C-alpha cells in the first residue's frame, strides 16, 4: 500500500508539472505572436503612436487655447486674465490712446495651420495700456522711440476694460534679460503711478503691483529724473526775482518811459 500511494503522488506531481509547463509554453507563444505582429507591422505601430500623440496635442491646445490668435480684448478668456497669463505680441504702433499690439500665438508646425480660424484675415492689433502708470508727454515720445513697429513684447494680463487691456509690458534686453516697460518709464521720471484699473484695491495683486511700481517712482524722485528734476539754485533765484512785485513794478516803469 505505501508503495502504491507513493506511485500515485509521483504521477500527480508529474501531471501538475506538465500542466504548468504547458501553460508557460502557451504564454510564451502568445507573447511571441504579439512580438512577431509588432515587428511585422512596426511602421503601422509607429504611425498609430504618432497619430495618438498628435490628437492629444490638438485636444490640449484646443482646451487651453494655446495657439489661438486673439484679435480683440474681448476674445481673451476671463481665466487668462484671472491667472495673469503672459501673451506674446508684436508692436503695431504707439498712439495717444495707448500701445497697439498684435497677438502672436505659439506656433506648432502642421497643427497651427489646421486650427487657425482666421486664415488669410487681416491683422487686428489690440489696445494695451501700461497698468498702474500715467504717462507724461515725454513718456509717450520715449515709448514711440523704444517700442518700434514689429518689435516683440510680452503682455502680462492684469485687467480688461471695454476694448483695452491693462498689462505689465516687458521687452527683451539682449538674449537673456528683459525689463518691464511700466517700471522703466517710472524709473526715468517719464510717468507717475496711477490706480490700477480693474483690480480691487484691497487685493494682494493690487498691493503687490503698487509696491513694485511705487518703488520705481521713488527711485526717480530721489535721483531727480524727468518730472522730478529740480531747478538749479540760479534758476530758482531768477524765477523768484521775475515773480517778485518789485521786478514787475520796475518793468511797468521802464515800459512807460
């Protein structure tokens, strides 16, 4: 009896091993078959992967409007302004109303032409105001000299008012550095700080921007630049003499004679 039992267990163990080996062989055959199919249709697999990637980029680009060309302030989504998104633009002109800028979206080969909604349409610049800044006439002249047509600028969206955008406008200085036009005109004494339109005065954004711009204005005032420039001692003395009553009386006497 013990011998027969031992033989039975041996046969059962052998049968289990054969089943496992058969299962392993089947799995290997399936993997080999899939690998063979992938090798035989490698080009097709690559094309499918590329197609899926392109579709994914298109979906993302559509959802975040990454490559949309905005032709008016009203076309910019509200969430862009709420998040203070930066847009790239090309200067069109500087007028008494503000800076006219043409939006230049991110260009993706093949995809951008497919998603363009304004093929062949004429360019339409957007009106941009320097946020928190009141320009002097000299400041406007400076802008016209330094923001020439076709020059690239970056617009950090702060608020929107009717058909105009209030932005922090930045310009490249060399290949690695850029500077903020809003701060630059204040540092040169070519503008005064002004209330930031479209931003709540008690918000963190308002006070962060106001502090930044006010610092630039104080710097110009301390150095006596632009509108903060003081007359020399001789100029002040001459003006005081001209404005004095005695000087005016002497001029009348000489005119009569």
